[in-house]
C-alpha cells in the first residue's frame, strides 16, 4: 500500500469522525489495540489499552484501561 493511499484513508477517517461529532455531541473513536478517543460535548478524553502502553514502555501507573476489547 502506498503512502498516498494510507494518507487518503487516514484523511477519510478524520473527516468521518468530524461529521459524527457534528451530528452527535458524544462520539467514541475506537482504535484497535491502541485505545479510544472519547468526545463528550467539548470534553475530549483518550484512553489507551494496557498492551499498547506496555509496548511503549510505560509502567502500570499510567495504564487507564485494564481491558481493551478488540473492535
């Protein structure tokens, strides 16, 4: 897959997320095996999966979501 194709796919996901926020003030964007972005009105929260944080070398004190279901 070319870089241009990947950039186009990411751009489409961002546009779809933007449209979803415009329609509903509470939206969640699930990123498989990474975590999720939660938008509730003007508040934004990012919750990372423990496996992802462990991969990056973070200790247990930084882990917010002990379970991260695959979606």
